[in-house]
C-alpha cells in the first residue's frame, strides 16, 4: 500500500471526503492516518470486528477410543458478522477467522494455559504492538488486546503462538488457525466459494499408544526439526474427503513444525496454482508438483468434474531429499461424488500485482546478507547471532519507507557444519523472491524439490535450501518498531534461529 505523509490540513480535507464515502474508504483512510505509528487504537464505533480468542487445554477425538489432550484456541464474535469465525467441527485447530480488507479489527487474547503465550498473525501487515512479538507474552490468566486495520490482500494467512523457546511445542499441541481475507478484487472473480473453498492444513504428528501427542526434544530433534509419522488434515485423520464433480479452491497451509512437502496429484495432472502466502497470483501457474515448506500457503484450483463419478484422486507427497522426505505417502484423497452445477471457471487473469522494482532498492546491487549457520555447540544462528529479546544489531536496522534487498545464504558461513533447509520468514510484510543461486555441489538435493518452488507473487516465507542463496525484495512501510525474522522450522526457531529487525523513521 502506497501511503503518503499527510499534512494536517490535508487530513482534515480527506476526513470530510471520507465521511461521505464508503466504509472501506473510511477504513483505508484511518489506516493511512496512522502511518508510522507503532500501535493503533480505535474508538468503539470505529471497530468493525471484535473477537475474543482464548488458548485453552482441551481433549479432542482424533482416533477412536481415548481422547487426545490438546491445547487450542476458542473464539467468540463480540461485534461484527457472526460468520467471521468458522469452527472446524471436532478439530483442535482454532476457528478460521474470515476478515475483509479495510476492516478495523480488535481481538482480545486470553491465556488460559499454564505457561506464558502470545498470538502472532502470520503474514499480516500490522503495527508493532499487534504483531505478537515474544517480549509481549502474557502469563496465565492475563489478556492482551490487539487492534489493527486489515491492510492485506485477499488470501490465506494464519495465526499461532510466539513465546520464545516454546513456539514449537505450543503449535504442536494444537495452537494454530487460519485467517482468510477477502477483498473486492477477489470477489469480482469467478472463484469457487463457500463449501467449494476448502482449507487443507497439513500437519505431521506422532502419537503414543494412548493417543497422546509425542513431542521429542532430543538434541537431534531440535537440530533436525521434529518430524511426526502421522498426517493430520485440518487437525483430523482425513484419509478421504468427499467432493462434488466440479471445481474447487484448495487452500493448502503447511502447519507442520519442520516437515517439507512435495505435493502432487496421483494421476500426474499438473497442479493449478492461483495464490501464494500473500494472495492471488497475476495468473494461474501449472506445476507437476509444489514444494511447501513450514508456514507457507498455496491456493490451488482443481476441477474434479474431469474425473469419473465414484473415482478417487489422491494428493500425494513424493519422495525427495529434504529431512524425512525419503518415503512417499498419501496426504489425503478426494472421492468424487455427484455432478454439481458449476458456474465458476478458472479466470485467466487473477490479480493485478504491482511488483517492486529491484533496481529501485536503496541497496540495489548489494543486498543485506544473512548467513544461516550452525554455530559452535550445535546451535542454529543467523550471522553468528542467536535470538536476544530486544537486541538489534547494526545490520538489522532499516529505514521506514525503504525498499531493500535481503539475501539469505545457506552456505555454512565460515565454518563447516551441517546444512539443512531453512524456511525463512519475515514478520510484518510480504516480499518478492528475486533470485536464487545454488552451489553445484548441492544440485542433487536441490533438484529433488526445485521444480516445485513457486517464486511468483507475494511471500512471507521462503525456502532456502542447502547450498543456496535467495534474494528477496521488500518495502518497510507504514509501521515503525521491532519485528522478527526467523527460520520457521519451529525447532530451529526455538533454538534461537531468530533475530529482530527494527524499522525507524
Ligand atoms: Cu509464523 Cu514468527 O511466525
Ligand atoms: Cu509471522
Ligand atoms: Cu532452520
């Protein structure tokens, strides 16, 4: 969003226009007014949607027999459309939060767990005070209030806890949910909606004989990232999903702690990709398979009407050279039921994306370098530094409004050491992926997944493979403050493979 600095007189003028215009216009005006603030505060009448979310211990039925102890988010709509929260029946996943671009949102989080926590809205462009930084954790029994204007594009985002050192176990216990944003541009397209718009949250878990989660924390698990042996879809064992013979939109989220998926259709049809982390692509992309790293989202479009009624189409994970990737398996299968009337068709043009121009970056030609390393004592770090709550190094200070190139290099730094894939995530914004370079010595591992990397569109998480350098481009706009960037392999993150960056005017 391009936001200029308004002089006071221009503000008054705009306010008059805004009063007479649509709600959306007013909302974007409100957002514009708060340029560079670190927090947003609404008066009661300005709030469009008000929610309460509580993190609570609970039991759910994942297998027949003994219930599984989980932690999960429960939600309540205080103000705004009741459809804002969509509960996934029987699932430990939090309610899907449906929001519209331009809405003023207020969310009160209550921590009913036995340890500190805080919620982060993954992928959203929100003020510092609403980003859920680990220094903002609240103790059991306390509440935290978030206020922000929804400034993001239509797409699939998500929310999860972010307490330092505990994000992995808390997400694993069940704390996560989807945020689905709708906007006018997307509404004008003929995409499948409602029951034909299916969330597919993919998570791997391990269970003991009494149906309880096993989360191992051996040194090896932390170093590699934890891998489960049982696949859950939307928090449930879902080997079969019944669909009608028509087109669907599938919103895939890799909500796993560390597993990377190589996703394909069992009949080898190409996957039709219509969106990434930050919303719709300019036009659909066709791929034999997609590579989905932790925290990444892909929106896919599929037409089940080309398959015979009664047949089954599987979404499979193909073998690959990422950790745990040697065995292929079925993610879930779709059994195609009755013919259904379908007025939707795949739009040839999806979205107008106004990409940044890399040559306009303030550091064009010399990106900031972030070296992903394994340090002494076998701890993952970034540029040799581990996470410290408030610490910002000199190469982690950026200027509000600047367009910058950052390069993540997974080349082992100075020392030797283990190289693993690192899905790198930057808080508070969406970036473009500009360039990838692979060290030929790692070409084999790379080739096992590289055709499935989707670099078009907007992203908040990018997979950086062993031996690879990846350059991203982004603008630090609207908000000053302290934000995070980190590896979204949650065990790596908890080990300290996370740092702050500070945006200042
Ligand atoms: Cu899903 Cu710090 O992020
Ligand atoms: Cu995030
Ligand atoms: Cu990592």
